[in-house]
């Protein structure tokens, strides 16, 4: 079986989409006995392996190498070069490690997830691709942007889990049971607070917005804006929760909203895969590549202009047309099957095997 070393500089205990992606991809490899994965982080991580697995909802264990001290990934890969066949990475700053791995006969795969938004890092992305045997692009737009002669494949970043064990109790999650819940999950790094808040102002009083995953440094700003816009009681802020618990909140919402305000070739909201997995009606902006996953009128509604009136109009369409909501929810459930961690792991495995 092919042995893969997945290297990263990220603290894997952090509740971030990219850390979940790394851990769940490796778990799927191990669960399906597709590859033998080792994930190594060079970051100093105060949390042990068992706690990381618990936070990420990992059920099938694999070898995760983390320590409380910072380590050199370059030296690690050289010292352990006999223990892996393929080097896998998604951080372009690690291109020298990739180049060294190729020099001592290893296959190297780079997962590309950035383009124009990382202006000063653009040469690093190209160096990372050049240092690899082939690359995995997380959107079709990224694959077309780099148009490299290297072998490549598009494998969207995934994030769906089984709903069977999810608790469906709004009250225990701090959400109202007698309101229409419009839910937004994630930080506001690429999103507009004002658009979300102004959208709520245009909706009936029966609609509340639940903002899930609020960082501690954002809460004060959000609470101030809630008061300024006279939205007290209509917006509920919930702090960040472990990735394994996010689906519980999505499962009890009525409509899921995603106002991505940027539009680069690599702009795709990782939350959309979780949204699909929840089997709920989705309202999203186009983003740069959101339309590769959400198909307007089939598994969600796509807002063509990122304005409160457009978002509010789409939400009201779903509220006023229950059959539309049912159809979109059913489409989301069906689409989610395309974006499971197992599907992602299988496609990457096939690509690695084709290069080996």
C-alpha cells in the first residue's frame, strides 16, 4: 500500500476549515484502506492527538504526529524518508521540502487553494506546483488559472458527515423553536456583516439570524452593531464550536445563508459542503467558484448581486414557497453524496496511483 506523508505548518487543534480538511482527508484514506497516511505538523501544538481527534470528529485513527514544540519539517522529511512513498502538502511555503523529496525519489502532490487573493505569495504557488509531480486543485477555476503542464485533477474540498447521529434539539443549542431560523456559519473574514444584518431588517419579524462560530474578538463588534441597527432579539451570536458539532446546528436551521463577498478563482466557501450535508435550503452568493457546487434552483438559490435586497428576496422565496424549499433541500442531500470525505479521498488516491 502506498505510504503518504502529509506535511503542514498548521496547528491542527485550531477550529479552521483547512485543519479539518487535512485531518478528515487522512481519516478517509485510513478508513477505506486506500493509502497509509501519516500527518505531521511542524507547529507547536498544546493539544494532544486524542483531543485533536475528538475535536475533528475522527473515528478511524491514523498516525498523527504532533508535539508541543516547533519542529523542522525539512529535517523531519529527510530523517523519515524511508517511511513514506508520497509527500503531500497544501502550504506553498513548504515547496523546498517538496523539492528535496523529489530529489531523493519521492512522488510529490501539491494541493492548490489560492490564486489572486495571495498577491505576494503568487510566486510561491507556482514554485510549489513546479516542485510537485502533479497538483490537486480545489476548484475548476484554480486548475484553469494555473494551466500548468503538470498532471492535475479537481477535487473540491469536502465537509459532509452522516446526519443519523445528529441531535435535533434547538433549545439545547440556544436557538428559538418558534422562529424561522436563518443560519450563517463561520467567521466574517470574507463576508460582510452589514449585508447580513441589513438582510434581516428586510425580512419578517418571524425570522431570526443565528451567527454560528463567532470569534471572541468579533463578539464585541457584532453586539455593538446589533444594538445600532436595532436588531436585538433578531440576531443570535453563538461562539465557535468544534467542527464535529457544527452539523447539529445546521440540522435544526430552516435556511442556510452564505454571503461570500470576494470573487477570486479560488473563492469557494468550504461551509457550502457542510450546508449540503445538512440537507437544508441554501442561499448563497456566486463567489468565485460557488457555482461549481451550488446549482441555482436545484440544490440552492444563487444571488447574482451581493445586496441585502437580493438576499432577502431569495430567503422570502423559500419561506413563501414550501415546495421550493423541499425541492432545494432534497437537491442538497443528493449533492452532498458527491462531496463526502470518502469521495474526496478516493479521487486523490486514484490520482496518486496514476502518478506512481
